[in-house]
C-alpha cells in the first residue's frame, strides 16, 4: 500500500473546521442514522477534553 501525507497550514485547518461546523455536523444525524447525534456530541466533547488536557486551543 501507498500512503500519502498532506500537511495543512493553520489557515487551511481553519477553513476545514468551519466547513465541518457548518456543513458536516448539522447534517450528521440525517446521514449517520440512529444515535449518530449523540455519538457526534460525545466525540466533540471528548475532543475538547483532550485538547484541554494537552493545553491546545
């Protein structure tokens, strides 16, 4: 297998985060099916806790 890594600038990451926040997250329950809204909520909360524990913004 071949793996390709892509590095993103902070500006590119900001664009992707905004797209996720405005386009992916609102539609996730419809696409993900039963219990997906709770899974997304839990995942986002866990990510915030991990960032706080690591001292990340």
